[in-house]
C-alpha cells in the first residue's frame, strides 16, 4: 500500500519555497519603489473659475499661497530625463527635459499663461510636497523646464535620481508592452 504523505510533503516544500522567493522579491520591489520619485507640473488657476483646484503653500520657510489645478499638465511619463545642475553662486536647480509630446504641451501652456505660476509637486519617499512655482515669463519652446527646488542638496539628488529611475522603469515597461 502506498502512502500519500510524501506527496503532501513535496507540495508543502514547494509552497514554502515559493512563499520565501515571493517575499524576497517583494522586499526588493518595495526598496525599488522607495527609490523612485514622481514629479508633476500644475498650472495656477483662478479658484472662482476652476472647481478642481486647491490652495497650496509653496516654499516651506516663507510660504506663499497659490491656487493650483488638481489636474497636472505634465508628469514623469513625458520626461526624457531629469538632472541636477549647479547654478552661479553655489546653488543648484533641477532641469527637466520633456519628450516631443511633453515639449508641445509645455510650449502651448506657457505661451497662453504668461504671468501665471507653474507649480511643481513631487512625491519621493517618504515625502509628498510642492517644490517650486516659478512664474511663466515666456513660452518654453525647447521642452526644458528648470527651477530651483525647495529642497536640500541631498533631497534634490534623491529626487533627480528617483525621477530618472521612474523614467527608466516606464521605458522598460513600455518596451515590453509593445
């Protein structure tokens, strides 16, 4: 007579191995998610005209209150890359280079909204905050948007690295989905 106990032990061992492997992959994915960052551009709007908007504080030390659209103009899916650049006087800024569609959107929005602010929101582990809101002085036609963030040098580096990681992951996903 054959026993079915050895078969159950093999299945149980297989299940345990799968759980261990899955938990190992999950923790690696969690770490990857903690390194990623997203960055979004929002347009300043008149709160009496646009219902889906919110008053936000820009700059933490001496905040200015601006009414920003809840809907973003551009997100990291339109980015080719982000980089941290040194500014004269020892400061630093973030430069975002948009792809063809992002460049088109940025050009059109900035051309008709001169004098308004573009708010920059960012999510990077463990924060979610507004980094800047530069005034639109001219139409941005080259797809390159630069701003000085309300962030330390270390946070700025973390944001730029996280945004570039997010861009890289999206490009890989779109490559495999096509």
